[in-house]
């Protein structure tokens, strides 16, 4: 599943810390149309995972596409995925290219 | 100028 972009890759982040620990910028109707990771905080789940990188553009979160979503909506989707108790991980479909 | 240059920068959210 997911977008058929040859440069995309699926990264599973375990909820190994109380926070996800990423900062994102971008969203529909901004210069950066899809959310891009600008910071990864040491000690957060994303940092512990070791595969998410600054500069990754997030295409999907648990299979939900972020294209066309404005910044706050995209941030809400990621935050909800982290809060969801039924899953102890989040799947991110990311690409390094805009 | 390209149209996208007129789009505003995004805010940044820590998650």
C-alpha cells in the first residue's frame, strides 16, 4: 500500500519514549506542500528508531495520506497516531525528495 | 516569478 513513489520508504517507529520527538514544517498551501521533518529530538521515539532523518518528507502516517492536508491537520494526524493506544508503533511513508 | 514563491512559509510544530 501507499504511494507508488520509487524513492519512498516505509519506516516503523516504535513508541519507545513518552514523546515522538520530531518537529515538522509544511502542509498544503505553504511553500512546503507536504510535512518535512526539521528536527529530531534526542531521546524521543523517532530518535530511538534511528531511521527517520531531518529532511524526510512525510507522505503517509499509518496509511493516511498527507497530500492536500494543511499543516495543523497533518500535525493532528501524527499526534493522534502517537496517542493511539491500540498500536505501539507508527508507520511513516517518507521520501527524501520534494 | 513562479507561483509557489508567493506561498507563505509554514509554521513549525513539535510533536
